C-alpha cells in the first residue's frame, strides 16, 4: 500500500465514522471483527501480530517486514470503527544535525496527505538525536508525523480519525450524573466504580464500569444523548471488589475538606457493601472540585479507587498540551494529590 492509498484508507474510515457516530449497536465488537477492520488500514504484506483490549477499544498490531515498520490501529468497541492509526519504523532514530529545513519537513507531510493544513513544526530530541514533529489536520483526521531531519523519512505517525475537539463540544454533552444514571438502568442495584469520557472518531463516549454481585459490567453511552452503544459483563477481580466495598473512613473534623486529611495508620477492616453514594461526594462533585483546580481544562476521566485504606476519586483533565491528574478524597472532597504535566 502506497502512502496515497494509506491516506485514502484513513479518509474512508473517517467518512464512515461520520455516518455511524450516533448509531447504537446491539452486540459488542469481537476481536476478530476488529482485526478485519484494522487490516484495511495497513500496507499490503503486513503481518498480523496481536490484538489487545484496552478499556473500550481493541489495539490491533501489525508488522511489515519489507518496510521494517510497526503499526497499531485502535478500533472502538462502541462505534465499531477505526479511531486511530499509529506507525513506527524499527529504526526510528533521528539525526545529530538537520539537512532538511522545516519547510521541507512540511512538504513531506503534505505530499503524503494532500490538502492537509500544517498547524506547527517543532524540533524535538529523542535520545539526543534531532527530529521534526509536524502537527497537521486534514479532512476527517488529524495528528502528528515525525520526520527524519536528514533523509525526510517518516519515522512515526500518530493519527486520530475524526475532527479535533473544541471547548464547545463539551458543553453539549450530558453530565457525569446523567451518564451514571443511564448506565445504572442497565445494571439496577450496581455500584459505579469508573466513569471515563473518551472521544472516538469524533464521537464523545462515556465508558462506565459498574460492580454488582461479583461481576463487573462495562456500559458505553453516547455522551451527547445517553444512548447505550453496548454493554457486557465479566468476572471481576479483587481490585474492583475493594473499590465497590470500601473500608469505613476514619473520623474527620468539620474543616477536613480544607486541608489534606491524614492517612489512616491502622489496617483496613472488613469492608461492607455500599448502598447509593454511601456518603461519597459523587462523580459530579469530584469533577467540579478538579475543574476548580485547573480552570479551562476538560475532564477526560473520573475514576473511583481504593488506595492506602481510603476511597478517592482520580480525575484526569486536559487543557491544550497541559495534562492534570488530581486525587480527591471521596468523603471529604479534599485534594490528596495534584500533578500537572506538559505533553508536547
């Protein structure tokens, strides 16, 4: 498959995504079906390697011996379409000096993706070697391509199928509370342990984990209208059992929310099955607390976890290239941990 055929395949996947983005699917996608979808995007002669499951998507991997290049295509279980395309040469090293200009690096990308709009070209260093990172948008997809500054070879591709997110997109979505209520209708009496807002091929999706009677249920919702896209269940392990069956929290003072609570020094006692929120502040409140710490950021994930003898909410946010990870006490609302990183 030539680079032009690759571009055509990605465009085809993007076009189909726009058609099915609001449809609901009765059955979850199988690994074999995901492999068949991914095969259409890789060059001919590529060998299938493996398929892995990560949250609500399949990661399908291939290798092309002629090109000495690895590929990973993510296929959404909710939309049943390819949502990203990554490639990497086995030898992805850059150069000590550049013989290509930034304009020439741009041309490498526009030659491969005719009509693409270049957003930026930056010089990066990996293991002390120079490379060009070119960010671009095209019709129905966008991403970053890493170009060798000496040969002009494409070292890596990181392409997202769909349109880039905007702040106005988030304002049209249902809330975390509405999403959890819709998911719990599929599993009455269950306990929500994880709420993840993801964007797959231009469609925002809530992926929600629910624990009930030793089983973990995964429910995917269209984040715009709450439509159930798919759901399934599987035997759960000890980690989620602890999330759904927390140990009683240590006593806290009235002003505990204003400062970081002390961690309990005694072992957790036998947990009991919670009912309702069990005294927790809830996903919506945790989201509000986190957003107050990172104004302008968008919540990407809010997960309830049991760690160091206490229940907490782990909230991930993003604002441009800035990523935030904030841990919040599930009972007091206190900030337990705050991390801020620049992802370039």
